[in-house]
C-alpha cells in the first residue's frame, strides 16, 4: 500500500473513489488509503475494519481530504497522549491546580450582589460564502427575563426554526442566560461532515446540540438533575437530547463552552479542537490546547445512523466510536473587569494564532476606548459598560463592543483562510507533520467566534 501523502487533489480523488467502493462493498480495509493508515486503528481487527468504514463516510470537508485531515470518528484503541492545557502566561493567574478556590457553580439569583456581567455576541461565516459584517453577526441581550413559559427542553428546541439558523455551515454557537439567574452560558460546536450520501445534514448535530444547550440553560433548573450547573452537565444534556432526537439521524461535533457566573468565576469544558482564549489587558491569560486523537482528528461527540449501526453489528464492530461529554477537559478561570473571552471553532484557530487574536482584540479595544493608555500603562476605560450596551431595538446589531470584536475576529480569520500566501497555524502544523505536502496559506473552513466582554458593575 502507498503510505506516502498524496497530493491534495489526488487525495480527494482517491477518497471519493474509495468512498464509492466502500459504499458498494459495505466495508473497507484499514490502511487502504495511503496516509490514513497512520490515522486508522493499528491492527486489522474486525473493529478496525468497521471503524474505517465510518472513517470513510466521515472524511471530510477538508482540502487535504482524508489523508492529512480526517475529522474522523474516534476509537478507544487509538488514544494518543494528551498534553494538558497550558498555564496562563502569568503564573499568578494560573487556574490549574494553583489553589484558587474551587468553582461552585450554583447559579445565583439576580440580586444586589451581582458583580460581573458578560456581554456576548457571535460572528460567523460558512465556508464558500462571502463574509458580511452586517449580517453575519448574532447578538441578544442575555439579561432579558425569560419571555416564554416553556419548561421542557424538547419543546423549547422545537420552536427554534431550522431555516432561521445562522448561516454558519456546520459550525454552531449559542449563548443564553441560565434560568432567571445572572449566570450566562455560551459556547461553540463544530459539526463533523459525513453521511451526506445518507441524506444526513451534517449541520444538524452541531446546531441541534447548541439549540438543546441553549434551551437547557434557559429553562434551568427545570428538568435539571442537580442544583448546580457545570458546562459538562450542559454538554451532557445537549448530547443526550441529540441522541434521543429522531430528527437528527447522525453526525458528530466538537464542543467548547462556558458557564460564567456573576461572581467572576468561569468554568470551561472543551471536547475536541474548538478552543477558548482568555484575554486581559494586552495579555493572553489562557488558551486551551485542542484534544486530538491524531493530527487533525479531534475528540468529538457522535451519533451513528441506525442503518450503519446495523451494518457494523454484522461486521462485528462495537459502538465505541464516540467520545463522551465526561471526557471534556475542564478548566476554571477568574475574570476581571475589561477581560475578553473568545470561544471559536478550528476554522478560527487554524487561521489565527493566539498572538493574532490578541492583537486583533487589543487593536479594537484600544481603538474603541475600551482599553486606554494612561501614563504609559494600559487600563480599562471608563466607558466600557456603555460600549457593551450599544444595542438597538429589534434587529441584529453591529455597534456594541462585543459585536465589533466578534466581527473583527471572524473577518480576519476569513481573510486569512482565503490567503494562499500567509501561513496560518494549520499550515505550520501540516508542514511539521507532513513536510511532503507543501501546504501554504490559510485553511478555508466554516468559522464561528463567540466573544464575551466582562464588565464589573460598580456598586450603586
Ligand atoms: C501577574 O498577575 C498579578 C495579579 O494580577 C499581577 O500583580 C502581576 O503584576 C502579573 N505579573 C506579570 C509579570 O504580568
Ligand atoms: C511559572 O511556574 C513554573 C512552574 O512553577 C516555573 O517553572 C516558571 O518559571 C514560572 N514562570 C514565570 C513566568 O514565573
Ligand atoms: C432564587 O429565586 C427563587 C424564586 O424566587 C427561589 O425559589 C430560590 O430559592 C432562589 N435561589 C437562591 C439560590 O437564592
Ligand atoms: C483532558 O481530557 C482527556 C480525555 O478525557 C484526558 O485523558 C486528559 O487527562 C485531560 N487532561 C486534563 C489536564 O484534564
């Protein structure tokens, strides 16, 4: 078997042909796909044979086709050592095992002691679509009291009109107030392609997951099993609902989400290669490391269409093909006035380095007067609160600080993704792992970025 990387276009061709072949044969042999031999389970067990069937179906939106970048399903047998998340740049703000008090995550009622509020907006762009700063933006006042009396997560999800989903491709995002508390939940999910031939909309899983998580947060504590809400719990609820939802035939998704509390504690759960960045005054405080099984094969939740489960049973596979919400990495963070939190899919992080994101945010914050220079030092400007509240009635609004930050990030990620000369983080990874590929420039992909600006309310 050819185990060398094929050229991009050739890879794609081989991938298509082999998919057709595998579909016809009903199964595939691990290692038949050149480079993918390195990415598929090691030995030719029966499980790996049926797994690689899935691998074929799931290989991917990526330009490198299956070879260098299958966003493929995962296997218990193929865990690679995981590098723990980095500490923040400044040790004294390190949340990992540094003795900072533990996160309690009991959403607090609205009351006079609420201190921190999170002002959230999202911007996005589907692969192959133009970026439109006026339209590709999503804002909502997360502090509006709940208008609806719905208390069931399924009913809540069902009123969300599928056609009104943001046109963010397979990337999805959400943000929501938690119940009637001042706690806010938000995050992103990146759908894994595949099963298109089976009539499955690959966006259904990630968008469905986000809609369920938004609903579960909004109706909290209705239907909740615990009296505290952690992001992992929210992800579990979303995942369980997606699995139970017959209208979502199959698919897969990464997820990265937060529950942010009015006392300034933020808990983050990350599964896969979407990521989170915590920025303070011109500094990167934290950046999550992606969880991957192999190069560009992220951890992911998944649901296998029943038809394929039947096939797999015939060929002796077990259903150990999905990672689970409990495997997400959890980190705790303390925020400060004027901090910025970014949750984004790999369409952003494959094209922007943490330094790129920091300079985009710093530039916008300084330009808009949210961070100001005072005697040679940077500090939070007095207008921060006002800048986050430039909300017009009704329609999506691009004037608020958080909207402008989200747009700036999505726009720059989009431009870089289409630039064939400027090497982004993805190109650098490919060059490192597959020097023969001669990959340059950005990586076109769906893009979604959720930005939260942290405001500490002064006692009044
Ligand atoms: C690290 O953070 C602490 C606490 O905010 C601050 O006092 C200190 O100056 C910071 N150190 C550096 C090197 O930024
Ligand atoms: C951060 O902590 C690590 C481990 O304690 C130490 O090796 C490193 O020098 C520290 N870095 C800074 C910038 O203080
Ligand atoms: C929040 O408010 C609700 C309704 O007013 C009340 O039942 C509940 O006990 C309160 N929870 C906390 C933590 O104060
Ligand atoms: C991150 O998650 C993976 C998968 O669950 C686990 O193996 C790893 O130990 C976690 N790392 C940390 C630092 O929690």
